[in-house]
């Protein structure tokens, strides 16, 4: 069985899953450049975008996967396919 948790926001969240499930946990971070985010109408809001719930995983986590989502659908698809294939191999 595979379970996907789509939104952890704090280091303590990741630590809990790793403690509870050990080596089977795979962490995935999706990133986009600030320019891409602005093209998607994101505007930095002090007190919101610098809060722990938004940037608590910016340091201290060695992610197993980092997926870049800057608008290149082919590149995104290739990254996701690699992730899915890896997960299938580990089942």
C-alpha cells in the first residue's frame, strides 16, 4: 500500500512520518522560481509567506525528490514519471 500526504508544512511533520514509517517515507518537494510564481499571480505577503507554515521546510530537510514546476510540461512530466517509476520499483 502507498499513502500520499500532500501537504506537510513543518519539520516536525516530516520527522513524525519518518519516525512512524522509517525508510519507506519518500519526501518530495515541488519548487518554482520566484519569477514563475509571480507569473502565476503570487505576491509575497509579510506575515504569511514568511511564516513557519509556508517556509518551515526551507531548511533542515534532505528531500528525496525535488520536482521543478516552472511551466515546462515536458520536463515536469519526465520528473513525475521518474518518481512514479521509482515508487513502483520499491513496492
